[in-house]
C-alpha cells in the first residue's frame, strides 16, 4: 500500500480521491480546507466514495510536516486550486524537507481566442488599477476572497458573484449573487445583458464549469480582465491530467515495492 495525501479543493482533486479509493494498491487521504464543504464531502473520515477525508488546515508547515510523518505518507498530490498558493508552497516545503515525492495536478490555464479581448494582469491589485478606465459596470467573478482589492472604488458599480458571500470590505456600489456553477452560456449572456455589464474580471482558474462567462463576454464583445495564476513552487512534478497522476503513482508504488 502506498499512502498518499491528496490536497483537494478542486473537481480534479475529488475525482482523483474517488479513483484512488477503489484502487487496492493505494491508501489515500483526501484533505480539504473546509471553507466550501458541501454535501458528500462533509464526513470527517472514511466510508464514502472518496475514502478517508480530513477537513481543516494543518497548522502551517510544522503541522503539515507532523501530519505527513504521523500518517506515514509516501507521496503528496497537490490538487488544490491554482490560486491556493499558500497550501501549495507548504506542500512543496514539506515534500522537499522530508524527501517525499510531490505531484502537482493543475488543470490547464484558459487560452484566449483571436476574437477575445483579454487584458492580462499579474494579480488582483493590478486588476483594480486597470479597471478604472474600462467602463462603468463591472462583473467581478473572482471568488469570495480578494474582493477587498476593489473596496476603494467608489466610481464603478460591481456585480459580485461567488459561491459564498464575499469577504468584506466591499466596494460601496455593488450587488451580490451567491451561486455555484456550472453556468450555461445562455444564462451568462442573460446576466451580462440584464446588468448591462461593461467588463468582466476573473481569475485564470481554467475551470470548465465556469468557462461559459468567457464565451458570453466574447459574444457581447466585452473586455475581460484576466488575473494570471501565481507562480508555482519550484519543486515537485507538474501534471495536467488525472490519468498521468495515476500512472506516476503506480510507478512510485512499484519503485517503493
Ligand atoms: P491557500 O491560501 O493556499 O491556503 C490557506 C490555508 O488554508 C493553508 O495554509 C492551509 O492551512 C489551508 N488549506 C488550504 N487548502 C487546504 C487543503 N486542501 N487541506 C487542508 N488545508 C488546506 O488557499 P485558499 O485560497 O484559502 O483556498 C482554500 C481551499 O479552497 C483550497 O483547497 C483551494 O483548492 C480551494 N479553492 C481556492 C480558490 C482560490 O481562488 N484561492 C478557489 C476555489 C477553491 P494551514 O496553513 O493551517 O495548513
């Protein structure tokens, strides 16, 4: 048995945990930060389609190191969201220190088509700065965290959509939609039309379930302010598919005997 820690928080992480759960050569623990725990992911341990699930932070690098040693983990899979930079950095540090393989599962970034109008920025403050010249009505689709970067903006109006209510502070002129994808293109077009949106701001998550807003923006010829992903840790091996991760885990299983 190869004991694996899967750091989740994405659809791919969940799918990997489900696959490993039925593979007899692995014993995987699926770990969630616990902010968006939903039905089916809410059990603390064992007995569901994802095998053993643990929920909550580890307590920084020392806590993760301790947990990995305590549970005799032989490989870590980082399947967190591309913007979950802190967890990824902690995983890289612990993997390096303990000399345990780290596999980073990342869905590919979105790619602009020639008829898209995307303006790439390095981070949310960069998006907030760029925004001032782009239009009156902004659709902010960046998740619950990070809206504070736009809080000082008194001149533009914001439609803020996230799975859970956004963290304050918020810009003074706004409307909130609490909703979880997947979203259909026709619904996204309606939303842009109904709220007379001039600009879309989003993070380059690459998530298929939320890509329809990009198609809708293209069809409405609305500019998209696209926040680039943070840099990946310079440790571990990157994979873009579930199958490739499983193949590598099998190879490690054979290597470790
Ligand atoms: P983060 O800034 O990288 O992580 C903050 C802290 O949350 C970490 O230091 C860790 O706490 C804990 N944590 C994060 N992921 C964890 C996991 N899989 N298992 C156990 N603890 C975890 O990440 P975040 O942006 O807060 O994201 C939290 C979770 O939401 C991640 O699992 C991520 O995949 C998911 N998510 C993030 C985004 C986004 O845009 N950032 C979007 C959708 C989903 P300790 O230091 O105490 O260990």
